[in-house]
C-alpha cells in the first residue's frame, strides 16, 4: 500500500468495523477494501491493531462475522476462478484474504467462547450461503487448496485443464523424484498460507495448561484436518512439508547475518513447514485425551504396566490421525536416508563452525527445536526408521548432535523445550536393543576432537571411551552443571541410562564414578524426602546397577568396584528412618550444591534440591518405595563380596570381583524394566506447551498473529532487558 491516501482509506474502514454496529453485508465496496487495499502483510498487521479487533469482537461482533464470511467467500471465488490470476481475482487479493484471517482469528480463539465458535464455524446451518458443510471445514479446505494453487503456490505451467488446483508434491524426496520448478513467489506465497494454517491449528495456545486435555476436544480445526482429509491430499501435504523440511541446507547461507537470514523466504518456509508437520504428527484422538485427563498425574504410574502397554497407548491415541498413519508406512531405505540426511544437515550445522577458520560465520538457525521435535516424532511413529538409524549406525551421529543442542541450551530457561525434546530422541533410541549393543563402540579420537569444547567431556580433548561413556558423562553434565534448573528432566536422563543398562560393556572408571556420584545425591535423605517423586531416581539407578551386574558384570569391573567402594551409600539408603528426617524434610533446607570430596578427580557436584513443595512423607509412602527399590539384592551381593576383598589393593580387588561375577555367585536377581516415554499428562501437555512457547518467542513481533493476545497455555514473562 504505497500511497498514503490508500492507507488512510484502509484505516478508516477498520474504524468503521467497531464504530458502525450493523454494516450491511451488501456493502461490497466497503468489504472489498480489506483484500484490495493492503499491499503487504505489514500493512495488515500495522493498520489492524489487536485493540481494533477486540473492540469489534466485543461491541460489533456481527461486523466481524460478516468480514469473515466475505473474506472466505472471496477466497472461494479466487481459488475457483478459471482465469486466476486476473485483475478481478489477483494473487494479491488472495494473499490479503489470508492476512486478514491470520490477523483476526487469534483474537476469536482468545475469547474462549466455545458455544459461539461451534455455532459460527461448525454448525451445518452456518454453510447456507456457501453451500459447503460448515464454515470451519470450508475454510480448512480452502487453505489446503491454496497450498496447491497453480499461479500462486505452484508454477502456472502445472495448471490442469479443468481446475486450478493440482495436488503435486512441492519438492523432490519422498514420493517424488521430479522437481516442479517452483519460483520465489511460489515459496513466498506458501509462507503466508502456512502462517494462516498454523493460526488455525493454534487454538490450544488459549487453553490453560490445567484444562488442555479436556478442552482439546473443542479444537475441531486440528481434529478435522488430521482425521477427515482425503487420502491424496494427506499424502501430498505430508510429503510436501516433509521434503521441504529435509531438503533445507543452512550451509547455503554461509556467513549471512541473523537479520538477513531471518527475512529469507526459504528459511521461513522451512520453519513453517516443520512446525505445521510437527503439530499434525502430535494430534491425538479426543477420546484418548479425555481418558488421559482422568488418569493419574504421576509419570511413574503411567509406565507401571511396561513398555508394550505404553506403546499400545500411544498407538491407540493416534489411531485416527491420517498423517501419523501414512508416516508410519514409510519403509524404503532411500527414504530413511533422505530423512536422516535432512535431520543431520540441520542439527549438525552449528558443529560445522568449529571446523572452519571463521567459526563466527556460523549463524544461529531458527529451526533446531522444530527439527529435533520432528525427528523425535518420526522415530516414535516409524519403528523401521529407528531400525534404520541403528543398523546403519547413523544413530551415533544423531546422538551427538542432539546432545550438543541439549548442552548448548541447558542454562537458558527459555530453551527447556529444546533440552527436553533432545532427550526424548535419546529415550526413544535407548529402547532399541541393537542401539544398546552398538553403543559400546569406541568413540574414535578423530570424531571426538572435531567436537566443540562445549560438548566435549569436561573440556578433555583426548577422551578415550565408548559412545556409552560419552552419553553417560554428557547426561551427568546436564545434571551437575545446571543447579537444579533441569530437575523436571532428571527422570528422562536416568531412564536413558537405565534402558541401556542390560547391554552396557566396558564402562569407564570416569563414567562409573559419575554414576555412583549421582546415586549418592539422589539417595540422600534430604533429596528423597523433598518430593513425592524423587525416590524414582534412586530406583532407576538401582535398576541400572543390578542390570549391569547381572548382564555383563565381568565386562564392567570398574563400575562394580565403584559400587563396592560406595557400599556406605547403599547402607545409608537401607537404614533410612523417616523419624530421623521428617523435621528436616518439610520443608527441606537448601543444601550446598557442591559436595566437596577430594577423590583425586575434583569436586563431585550434587544436584540442587528445590525448596519445600508442601509434601509430607509418611511411613506408608516410604514403605511403598522400599518395595520398588531392588536394594536387597545389591546388599546381599555386597555382603558376600566385601569380606573377600577386604585389605586388597585395587587391582587384586577387581580381580576378585571379576571372578565372583564370572562364577555367577550371589548375583542380583532382577527382571529389567524398560522405560519408554510415558503416555502421560506431563509429556503430552509439556511438549505441546513448550512447542507453542517456542513458536511464540521466535515469531517476529511485527507480523506475529499471537503477539499481545491472551495466551493461557504458558506464561509470558517480560525481562528487564526486553
């Protein structure tokens, strides 16, 4: 909108929306200004303020309803015009329709009026003027068709004889080997349409986290798209979004500044494609969400029935999601290679700067979080893809890349979601037996020295150990260097190690020392009694120790020696008496974060304990946990072993320990429990809220559909710096 007069005319039309209570639907000259006058997205967002929309919504809602009807009807006319693009129905007009809806809809979601939305968007009577099932379905259908509209989001030469819509895959990759020859304008238009689609799928941002699972049933936009879209459209959209995401190459931009890249159409398209696809793969049936809302809050109870039951719950929850269904059917090795190449190209990009003369030329990419999330969802959905990663040993590359992102973001509270989803990737991999077997491979020195110091083990340049050692020491670092900020993720960290325990071999002395250090901290009375869920960490570590002793004890003598040397920690846990600690546990004092014990390897870090939560431990509660701890078997093993090594030096003691486990004498008896990602409120709500928080924070404020709206799914804190 170059002319000042045009901007003033458009602004005057916005004022009329709330100043004139009943503007006639026949006033076409007035309504058409909303798609004919603006020239850019910035025009719409700067000249139609949040306050304007709220005022219209609250005092002249009828005008807003007519505006939506007029815009949707205009979109329908443009999309189905055989002469499109034309002067009457131009690409700019269609873009402005998308922009107006993108601006308005979040303020309608914000009001939380489910009855009005159900009546206006989803009732059959709402479609009388358009001869379509209902406004909601009509709008969704139009938005999807706009993504495959020739002369708009597709090249004009792909136009069919009878219609403008051509469901072809945007880029080569899965499902397509022939490029369609898209132009920059096509990609720019996809960005604006995907932004509108993302808005339609964002209603859950306005649900309080405590009501998310129940209110999710009212999110017809997401459910309708994933369960009612026809097969060819699902496949075409799925492959288009997936190929766009995985074809992205951040190295193309080299040393471009953040500002330049931020305005790059290609990167915007990739980011929106990954976000949209990740949301579509994270949609679950309303019935499963309702059932989950009525289930216990405790994750430890959610996985009590075992890994197979948890996997079944995830499968049942996603039964009616067509995008998940077709994603699970991908099976060709070349398709898996394409996926992994795409994931690794983006996730390993920050590592590339450390192999150049100009590390500062490596820009910060905006879609690490989204790409990690997409990777996690596909590993979880498609077991054959997980098998491919393990069998080809690409899982090593992925493990190092996601650990890097977890390490880089561990001290930034706003990046908790990145750390969480990185560890969810690792937890998925840890459930595969082949990954457990292969993780004992030695980490080659050339690969290790190429890593940045932030992800190296304590900055040691000559690390000698296995990938399992690297993983254990990295997870320890995430706990030990974050002062309790990641305490919500401790169960995930320890679950990864516990899942791998039956397969671990040749664990180094450094890793063994760190594991026993963690056990000492997590089994300390002050920590155990501070929160009802804290004892699960001691349980996971006890399971780890018993599994290692039982499965490959003779190949893990350094760990067994550390267990013997730390027998006092096990005795302390066994002797825990609630009467001696109750007064200190409610609320517990804040202990020092460092346990200064000079063992020749520096101070041992102890996880910080959060201040009192109001939890009051009871004898019954403690007894219930005692029954879950496999403590007796370890104590029995120690009871027989300690006298045999009393007075022996380290070398001779380790020889005796190896003899004991080789002879299978007094080994702990345990049926190892694998711990998958639980189908639980904490995971489902936590990952979705973290995802939307990330989207909110990284969307440019000038054209953010959600800026200054009443978000309820997460809290927005304004720092003094910004």
